[in-house]
C-alpha cells in the first residue's frame, strides 16, 4: 500500500513502464455508467413514469400518480433530464418528444419490447462463465424466437426498416400485379401487413413456428389485417404451397440454405418475386462483430446447428455460392446494402450488421 522504494514511487506518479489504470478504469466507467443509465430507463418505463409525464407534473404529483418515494425519484427524474428523456420547467417534469414517441406504452412506436430483449440478453451474458466451461445453453429454436425476440424485432423495424423495405419491394413492377404473398418465418407479420396495405389485391400468409401464432395473431388483429392469415409450420419440412406471386424471407436461419432456396423456387410462380434480406459471409470471411459472435455462442438451437459467427448456420452458402445458385433460378432485380434500409445497431442479436436485401424474379425453368 505504501511506496517503499523508488520504482514504486515512480509507478504511483505514472512514470513507470507499467500501464496506468486509467485505460482500464475508462472501460469500467463506460460499462458501469451505461448499464446504470439503462437500469434507470427501464425502471422508469416499468413504473409508468413516461406514461404519467405526458402531462407536466411536479415531483410530488408524479410520486402520487406512480406511488413512488420522492428522494430517489428526484434523482431519477434529473438523470432522465440529463439523458434527454425528460424536460423540467420550473418545478414540473414532462416527456421530451423522444420519450413521448418511444417510451409511452400507448404509443404505436413504444420500444418497451426492445428494452426487455436487451435485458434478456444480459441474463444470458450473466451465464458466460458457465458457457465457457460447459458449452452453450441449449434452447428450443421456437422458444428462442418466441421469448421476446420477435416482439423486439417488431418494435425495432417500425422505426424505419419496415417502411424502407416495403418501399423497395413495392417499387418493383411485378409487385403491383401480385395477388398472393408468403412471408416465410414472418414472425410478427408486419411485412405481410404493410405489403398487403400497399397492394389492395394482395392476400398474404405469414408462415412461422406454431409458438409464434400468439404474437402474429395479436399484430394481425391490432392492424385489422383481414387479407393476412397465419399458418403454423416448419419452413424446412412443411408444405410451402405453390404458385405464390411473392415470397419474402427476412432474417431467417434458412436464409442461406441451398435446400430452402430450391423449395422457395418451387413454391413461386414463374415471374414471381423472391425477396431475401440476410447477413451473408464472403468465402474465407471471418468475424463481422466479435461481441455478437460471443453472444451467438452463448446458446445452441436444438434444431438448426449454428456456425461460428453471428447469423452463421451449418450448411450455409457463402455470399459467392449463394449468388451463383440464386442466379441459376432467378434474375436479380436489385441488391440493397444495409444502410439503405436498416436502423442503428443495439449490440444485440437482431442487429443488421452488413445485411443485404436482394429482390429477384423467378426464371421459367430450374436448370
Ligand atoms: C429473426 S426472426 C425474423 C422475423 C421477421 N421475418 C423479421 O425479419 O423481422 C426469425 C423468424 O423465423 C422463424 N423461424 C425460424 N426457423 C423457422 C423454421 N424452421 N420454420 C418456420 N419459421 C422459422 C422464427 O420463429 C422467427 O419468427
């Protein structure tokens, strides 16, 4: 503890060859501060603070409305002001436009599901030591998607990816003539709903695991989507139907699987549209994001076998091989890079990374 010789004194003054703790403490600081800010935001959502502060309230008024105790609540409110989520005018607090749009439960763009998904991720990361010693946590694929991820994706894409994706698909001339659409692994169903709104003649099917029915039916009902239905099934093994005008496949474990590509081809009409939006890996490509790779390795699906990097599955085609196979079956109309349709990353499973959206038209015959 005490400097007893010259070298220790030099180290304490920061003159020694050893690195100072600042670099390490800087890392701790970022993690510590941001984690605590996240806890503050999620507590405020759970306690209904943003719901109550749609109207300006004093500290006492808010404490009455949400049954909170003033001393700690005052600090929380001031912290939320610093984060740009509340404003204080005189002694009254109120939502900023940002929190009013995204953190009030009645808002159509409410992001509570995204916060819950991030928290579910923390719970997995808490088990990192065990995973490193004993291997990944086995999860049923259906449960993995059903357990908050699909709700989170729905909330995330409503902030821009949905609109941009749908715009790109709708701009292809063949879409205007489309009468039937299959949204494979469609989850929440928002893509099918939005596309059927743009084309009033379109009937759409959201095809996904049976466990996703609850979420999909809820979203379909909330949107009055009477031309969209949910069909439960496994897209690798169950019948995908035939003569579809459009097949839409976004962020699915089968996205780079050659057998699924063939099944999709067979289920489309000649001239039908295939839209695929996925993260592809070039031949020899390694990590795209180390943190996401580590998150990816925390769990193993009981169905499809994961590969080494995020969104990689065993049996996947490389970008080059996927392009080769795709162009045997389809003519590519357009390829969009992630910046053209995706939002900001959240350092969690579901991030777009460098995904690409390919819009292709089915050729007449399979070679
Ligand atoms: C990452 S989510 C993407 C949801 C939606 N397509 C989107 O882009 O927001 C993947 C979806 O594919 C579904 N899925 C995964 N494997 C499937 C399979 N073998 N059969 C049917 N659905 C599957 C999951 O249940 C989940 O809803």
